[in-house]
C-alpha cells in the first residue's frame, strides 16, 4: 500500500509522545472581506467524528485522514521548541468550499 501521507521522523516522534494518533483534516479560515478557505491541519489527537475519516495504521501510528486529502501528497512536519512544538501540513493548496467551480 502506498503511503497516504509522509510523516517526518521528528513529527512521528512528537505524535508518539502525544499518544500515537494523528488527524489530518481541512479547517475553514474566514477572510476579512467575507471569503472563506480551508487549510489542511494536523492534530495529535483522534478526530471528533472518526466515521468521516479514512483510518490507516502506519509505523505504529493511528492515522485519520480526511478523504479529500488522501491523494494530495501531503507531508506532516513539526516545528517549534519544547512545549511550543506543533504539527503542520505541507504540500497542499488552499481549498475552496465551493463545489462545482473550477
């Protein structure tokens, strides 16, 4: 099976420290002029509604990935220091919530 998402070794270690679960989902961001866009985010926790995600087991991690992000070639990294470390997603464009527009 192809890797659904690339997780850097440092991000994998961080996720293991936090319980071994990763959720990658789209998060809406509202603009100052009324626009909205969705950005991919990574969280070291299970999703609120696991049934809406595709679940994978990979290298001892439990991964929950939003179906619309599975084929995006995403990469999860960790940044920051000590208690200020956080995960981030690289490799995707901002998604518009509008359907049917190109």
